[in-house]
C-alpha cells in the first residue's frame, strides 16, 4: 500500500514494487504487510499504527530493493 505520493512518483514506486513481486493495494487491508509512506502521520500511516500490524517504510526501501534486486531489511527504512 502507498501513502502520500503523487504521480508520476507514485506510479514509479508502484511499478518497482510490482516488479519485485509485491501486490499493491489502494487501501490498507488486513492482507497488507507494508505501507510505503512519503511522510509519517498520513491517514493510512495512522491506520497501520492503530491496526498493530504491518511495517511502515520510506520509499527508499522500494528504491534500494529494486536497485539490489532483492528484499532488504525494513528496519533501516522504517518510519515511526
């Protein structure tokens, strides 16, 4: 799931995530595992924190994963 991004950057992040094997949902659902967020405190960010599950990461996580063509540890990219 993505939050806080405008096109064309949103489309680029989405395409990179899909190329890495992710399924990108327009809304946060119980099936979601990650929220790629532009800034903390967006409505989706608050929803993830409130739900108690999922990882909130910056867009650089997707970017760096795409560059290295592998899943990288999320903790280096976590948003509070």
